[in-house]
C-alpha cells in the first residue's frame, strides 16, 4: 500500500487538533488520515512516532510535516519547506501574542519554538534514522531511538481558532507563487525572507539564563523582519520611515488605532503618527541601542504606561505590517439586504475574517492602559451576574 503523501519532518512540540496546510504541504497530527495510511504502510514509521515522550516519560506522537508526492521538485528543497513552517508558525504566534495581550492567561502558543523541526527523522526507505543539523550528520538504529519534546516549552494544543486563518490563507498563496514562478516577484522573495527573520525573532530569547540583553537581541531581529518587508529591491534601502509609511497605509478597523496622536520622528523634528508607528519607533530605537553597544538597561525595553516589554508587542505589530503589505482585505461583494440569508452569511463571514485584525489592533491599544486599567477591565469582565 502506498500514499500520496510522504513525511519529511516531525514537530514534537505542538499538538494539533487538525492539519494545517494545502494540497502541496501540511503539518498534520498523528491521527490525520494521511498519517494513518503511512503508519499502516510502513510499520517502522509507526514505531518511530511511538518512540516519543516528554521529559517526564509521558508518551505522545509528534506532528508531521507532510509533502504531496506529486509536488514539483522545488517543494522538496529544505528552504521551501522551512518557509512553509515559518508562515504557519507566524500565523499562530502573531495571534497568540495578540490574544495574550488582551486576555492574559498563559497556555497559548507564544513562541516559535512550538514549531521547531526535530533533528532526527527516518530515512527515505523507512529503515534507519538520520540526524542532520549544521553540527551533526549521522545515522542510528531506530530500536535505540528515544525522541523527546523540548524541555523549555509546554506542548500547548493548537486549534483552528488559535490560528490567524485569513493571514495563513494569504501567506500560503504567496508561498506557492514565490516557489512556482521561474522569476518570482521581489515582493514575494522579500516576504519569505521577512517571515524567516520573524520566525527567528519569535523564538525564546534564551533558556533559564535569559537576560535583558537576550531580549534586546530578539527585538533587533523583529526590526530586521520589518525592514526586509519594506526593502524596495536592487540598490534601494529599507529604513524606519519606510516601515512608518507601510504602517500608516493601513485601513484601520478600530477608530482609536488611526488617531495621529503619538510622537515619532526625532527630537529635532517630531511627527504625530499612529500608536502602531510609535511602538515601532520604540522597537527601532531599542535595536539601535542594543546592536550598536550603546548603554542599555532593563528599562530600555519597558513601555512606561502599560509597564510591559516592547517585546510583547512585536508580533501583533508585525501582523499589522503584513496586513498592509499583502494587503489583507475582505473582498466578497455585499449581497442585497433583501436576500436575508445571503446578507446574514456575509455579515458573519466578514466579522470572522476581520476578527484577527481587530485582535491585533486591540492588542496594540493595551500599550495605552496602565496595570490598574487592565485589572479594572478584567474585573468588569469576570464579575458574577446577579
């Protein structure tokens, strides 16, 4: 028995409710129908998946990055597959960060480490396992293999509502266009490069030994992701003002997001821009201080009003930039109000499509709320009903 799909990598840190992907590639849970076919066809693959456990011995089956066997050769390239992983990870992390700023609770996918690819995998003949990283290249017997999830992150379940679906769909369209065109558009190349940088920025700054210098380095990677996105190509240059222009081209869903009430620019030439631009300025200044060796302290990374790290705002701000860059907009035509069923379906679909955008905007607006304001808002939400 054969399958139309083949396993390429395993991702042990993210339990999925359902597969995420398209007709070319997918990240699927072990209970996915395509994985079940592979496990029946190749008993060694089934045994490989059964040899994973967390650091306390709790067994699990990892998620699997699958590739359609009929996919063009370009999709077998590790760079192409890594780009696919990047766009899935960013669709989850940007949403997770936005929701966590609005409704802090933990147990969300907040770091790209959830989508880390395991360095060991079965060979193409489903016999031995091969380890392949810049530091190792070797093979070993499956019978002696003991796979583990990362000791640094929880295996947090990821469901459909935890993913920015409109963003995911558009990024997948651009991913296919980038790798299927013989001469890809510069914008598509820049997008994949930006997502690569953003994925690295979404990883944990370090482990138990994390310092504010590590957070500053990660902030610097986020700034690079923004700058790559706005680079015009050729001999052009990317800078802070181009990122401002991209952000300011947004069609905002929440009126408060569009208010030009926040200082940006330089001390000599201040300008009033949106809150999103002012947050990017903080990221940009922090990058310059940390990477150029300027004197820095922990307070350099803390926003004064919310008393939160600017690091927490980078991912939802990146979603704002992607919204403007792609651009993401609901394109369905408004049906006649006389067709109540179609009109109602349009309203529901439109609201669902715009929810992640509104969540990102609301997340940024928390930068203007003090800790006391946040506690008051939470108490209003959870007070008992008489």
